[in-house]
């Protein structure tokens, strides 16, 4: 088993290839429990934790860091700008720092390219008919310009995006002063996103995978099971090793101590096995599925470039 490698972002900052995903359910008790699994992860050796303001777990992470005794500078922390906060980037960023109880974060991402109307205390504002309250302004190009300004504060080491396609990265890069360091997207063997990964590499952008194991939909695949048996590891370890072999960062969520430990002890896959896993791609999303209107959070597949 190999130790977790680190990648160097386009600004020289180093990011561990495996992190712990920090999403929790909507139940407040579950968000509070997140402190426990953040703490066990840090104790197990994780040095990369991925949260977001809309997850409601920033405060729990801050508590876990302080309780762990692990020096802050040894931990890579990612958090994200909520879709409904595109008009208030600086304020929202400071709120995240306050929630975490930290002076800086390592990576700050635009969580979703398209914005929603701002309503205090509401993550996903809706219209009277229940549809997401999407706004046309600011555009993600304008939002990115505000995120770029955060670098001048000295409170963030790197900035990036999430849920961006090749189409929207191309639009962004035409006017960006700072090239995003990271693009975090749903990515697993059933949604390999090879074109996006290769395009991003060509622009110096590291791809991070959320829902990296693809849940049981992917983990129960016969090919994954066969390879898990071959290498003597769990199906999740096989999939995470595949991400690392592709130069992708992965942020699996696990509240189980033993699985947390497994997920940072990965085999080195033979190149032919990497190809076998990649061939499972079927363009299938298991996390962000379209609604009845074929939209994602009120945005069409065409707008997203998905």
C-alpha cells in the first residue's frame, strides 16, 4: 500500500490527493456529529478536508481541528461559496472563516457556476412554484473576478471552481486573470469525464472528484469486485486508487473509522487495470441527477455543458 501522494497546483501550493468529504445530511444533529468523524479522520492521518458553507459543517471542522492537536499548517482545508452568495463573495468568505474559527483556508471554490437569489439563512431559495430562484447576474465570470480579489487578503492560498464543464471553463479562461487551480466535479468510473480531466490538465487545472466511489452503484460493479479481490482490498480502495492513477484528487466521505483508514491506504494499480476501470464509463450521474424538467438546480444541461 502506498501513502497518499500530493499534487502541486498551478500556483505552487501542494494538495493531498485524498481528502475527506465533509457533506452531512440536513439534520442538525448529523451536522454536529461531523465533528466526531472529522476528528477520527485527522487522527487516522488525513491532512485534507473538504467542506462547504452549504454543508453546514464548517463549525464542526474547526472544532475538530482544535481538538485534534494537529498543527493548522499541516491540514489542507477546502470550502466553497454558496450558489446564493454570488453577489456577496467577500462577506460569504469571511462567514466561512468565522464558522471555521480560522485565519485562512487553503482552497476556496465557486460551488456552482450559476447563481441563485440571496435570501439570508436559505441555501436554496425557491420561487412560489418551488423551482430554484435562479438569477442571471452576476455571471460566473463576474463572480470569479470577485473571488480573485480574495487572494489579496492573504486569507486564502488557492482559488478554484466546482461543477464547471469544458464549455464553461473555456468561457471563464477568456477573461480570468487567475487560472483556477482546481475544478471539483462528480467523477467516478461510471462518469469518468475523460475529456474534462484532459482539458483541465492542459490548462494547469487539477480535477477533484466528489462522489468519487459512485456509491454502491459503482462499488457493486463486477469489474470493481474482481479487482478488489485481485489486490486484496475493498472496492472503494480500488476506485480511489484509479483516481490517483489518473492524477485526480478524490474526497470520499466516510464516518467509519476503519473505512477512513482504508481510504488512505491504496494499492498501485497496473496500467491495464486503470484502463479497464475507465472503460466502465457510461456518462451516468449518481449524485446530481436532473429534476423532472431535465434541469440541475434550475439550470439546463446545455447551460452547464454537461
